[in-house]
C-alpha cells in the first residue's frame, strides 16, 4: 500500500497558506468532482475524497469515516457535512499538498490551509483535483497488484521507485528521440480538428515508437506507466477546471495547458528528467480524446497509454474515411 504515498508526492505543490475558507473550498471541489468528474471517469465523484488539513497547532481530518487513535471526534464539519476529527500537530510540512495512505487506505489528501490570494487559489484548486485523480486511480481494481506486476521496483517496497527509477534521461540518443517525438506530439495537438490531424497523428506515433525503442523495453514500460498515471492526472485537473463555473479556474487551465505544451516545444530531457511525464502525458491524453472519449472507458484496465493509441488511431482513421 505504500505505493500510494508516492502518488501524492508526485503531485506535491508548495503554497503559502492561511486557514480561512479551506473547508468551504473543499466543499466546492467535492461538488465539482461529483457533478463533472463523472463525465470523465465513472466513479470519480464517489471515490474516497478525504482530507487532512495541517493547521498551525493541530490537524483536522474530514471526510473519512474513521480516524487513528490520536484523533478525537469533533462532530460534523459544517461546510462539507463530513465527519470531523481533531488531532495533534505532527511533523508534516504545512506547504504539502499530496495524496497518501497516511492512515491506511484509502488515500487521504494531506494539505495546509487553502491560499487566500486570488492569484494562487485557482492553481491550488486544480491541484486538489489532480490529487483526487490519484485517489481514484489507486481505487481501480487490482491497482496495487498490477503495479507490482510491472516489475519495476527492484525490491523497493516504499513506492519511491516511481520517483527514482533510473531512466536514461541523460543518454544522448534517448534525449534526441524524445526531442523529435515531443515536436511531433505538439504538431499533432495543434492539428486537432483539421484535415491534417490524421497525418500528424501518424507521424507522432512513428516518432513515439522510435522514442520507445531508443529508451529500451523496460525503461519504456516505466515511462508509459508514468504517462498513464501523472500525465493523465494533469489532463484531468485541466479538463475539470475548464468545467468549473469559476472563470478563474478555466483561465488557469488554459495557462497551465500552454505551459505544458511550451515545455514540449523546448524539449530538454537531461534537464527536465522525470518532470516531462506531466506535459508529455497530458498532450498524449489530448490526442486520445481527439479521437473520441472511448479511451477513457478502456483506461482503468491499462497501466500505460500505448495500447490506447492503437484503438484511438483506428477510430480517427475511420472518422476520416
């Protein structure tokens, strides 16, 4: 179960925060997940969505049915309507925003209070949705056993292999193949909705295959898993933010998507290393979605995006026939 610790750490965001309005913010995000998340991922709105709020002198656990012995029941949280528990302040940093099985499964989103300035608040909200995607992923049937079967941990039971896997980021041939694939990926994303899309998609998939070959089978198995996990979580947070009634969240989603695409436009694998999975996987999800939403129904049974592209490309070809 320790793997889920890393699910949260991968998306950790450091934010200066103040306590005002956190539970109300979470109420809104739970509502958005329930009303709009189901349009993207069945079960997203009903997946465990508990929070541990790290305040200055205490910790507040809400939206979990039970709590560890150190926590005492404190009635019902008035904003969310969830059970509320109060516990002593531990050592976790207040700047954390991560999903982890701190009290055992299901994973809990651990966070400091929400920011109070309007500039940072939309990104904080979007990141909470990203972490909820990890909660949803870890509840998929057989997730832990299937992840173990990838045979990538090399004996590590903490889950840190997801962060520390020795992918050959600095290998010149791998870096060159990544740069070529990234350029073709952006070109295909930009061609969505135009007659050129199928050709650009085919060019990208050819470049993707060369990138996989340069990386090697086991290394690609790792990267494809990270694209499935982190890249699609990034796509999900952006897609849900655009479905929000809050114009600031929609604007933030647009800015963040462009930031991800800009990273692909200036590829530097030795410098960016594992961080590429957020931008690369998000852009791949944009291509998959351009060929229809069916990939989302097939997503839970996979731990990579490669198989999904075969079906998506066939659908796009049939649409243009």
